[in-house]
């Protein structure tokens, strides 16, 4: 992680002195792209660690088989599928800024609540928590993926796609690395030589805090940010048209 930080710092300096960098960091000056990339990156760091942490918790600590563990964690994907049908109406009704702030906060608390899982926790409650978490995280990812390109000029769309894809993979990888590091630190501090449920508590809480911090980066966005791509502005205009006609009549 330290070596990666040094390399990233060197690239930032290098890219500022050339005309056509392969990763154009100048796109981060676009407010909506910055919020979706950096704010979304913090959110992805929290999400990136979840598959690793949940698999370790359910199999190593709870003693579930890989199949049983996979069937439980699969419910997150099921929640994400349910969200796909409702994401567009929600974003169109509330707008990107409102959805990203409040849905991010809700997702963060759900993520942190996984620290309460115990071997005695009924599988029904685990499934419910994972299902709801996947549902709201999917809405966040859909919003981020759409908002990122809302104000990017067509001439820079290719560079924006490259930077966004790279940032997503980077933050996901950092999430796994951070989750593993926190887990190892808890294991070392306990001195037991084996993982227990308490070792996972700090990791889940930190992942939740990262997701919560991402919501702060969406606060500076304009209220109508991204309305053009969500169709929200068009919906408002259509809603006003009948009223205008009626008054004219």
C-alpha cells in the first residue's frame, strides 16, 4: 500500500506536465465526475471488503460449508437484482444528490450492522440483512455509474471511462487490503491465534465508516446535478405543462 501510494504520487506529478496523459486526472475538476469517482471510491472500499470478510466469518468462524456460505451471501446479489427495476423511478423522483447522500448513509449503517452477526444469529436475519444491503448498494452503484458521465464533454468521454474503470478497481482492491489488514491486527491483538467474531467487528465498522464518509462528498453537489441524464428535469417540465395549458384556457 505504501509503494502504491508513492507510485500514485509520482504519476500525479508526471501527468500534470504532459499534454495527453493516459489517465487524465484533469477530469476530476468536473464536480459530478469527482463526486462519483472519489466519493463512490470510498463507498467501493467498504463494499470491496465485504465478500472477503463475510466468507471468512461464515466459513472459518461460523463453521459453514463453502456452499452454505455462498447461498447466504448470494442474497446480496438477489437484492441487487430487485433494485434494478426500481432504481430509475427513484432517481428520477428524488434526484442524484438526495439519493446518494441518504441511500449512502443507510447502506453504511447496514454494512456496519454485519458486525453484530454471531454463530447463534438465525440465518433468516442474516439473509434479511444481506438482502437489504444488496438492494440499497445496487441503487448507490446505479446512481454513481450514471452520474459520473452526466457533465463530461463528449470529447473526453473515452478518458473519463478509462479513469472511472481504473478508480473502481483501485478502490475495490484497497478495500480488500484494508479489510485484511484490520482483521490481521485484531487477530494479533487478541493473542488467541484463531479468528473469533470479535476480530471482525472493527473491520465491519471501519468499512461502514468509509461508506458513511463517502456521503459527505455528495453534499456539495447542486440539487439538480445530473437531472438531464435521469430525466428528472424533463419530468418536472411535463408536469408543469398541463397546468400552464389549463391556466391559459
